[in-house]
């Protein structure tokens, strides 16, 4: 139940607020997040793979790595 709710919230964020997935994408056609996959997609994949608590924790750690001094690049869910 919690996993499905969290996945729906992440998808809602992606559609409405995300500069990489939502309507803001027209302003950032090459993407805004320096990582691939984007931070919200990473969190979505982590929750699907590891469950609600551990997936959110991994997503939180990823967002903390995403900063102006980060090199970015490929960072798949492990």
C-alpha cells in the first residue's frame, strides 16, 4: 500500500513539477538533472526495486549528491 502511494506521488511530481519530465521540460529540453536517470526517475526505480523505506532512503541520498559541484553522469539504481 505505501509503495503504491509513494510511486503515485513521484509520478505526480514528475508530471506537474519536475523540470526533467513535466511541463517545465520545454524550458530545459536537454534536461536539468546532471545525472542519468534523473533524480525523480532514480527514486521511482529504487522504490520499485527495494520497497518504500529503503527506496526513499536511496532516493534521498541521490538528491543529496545532486548539487552544482557534482559531475553527474550515469548512476543507475544498484
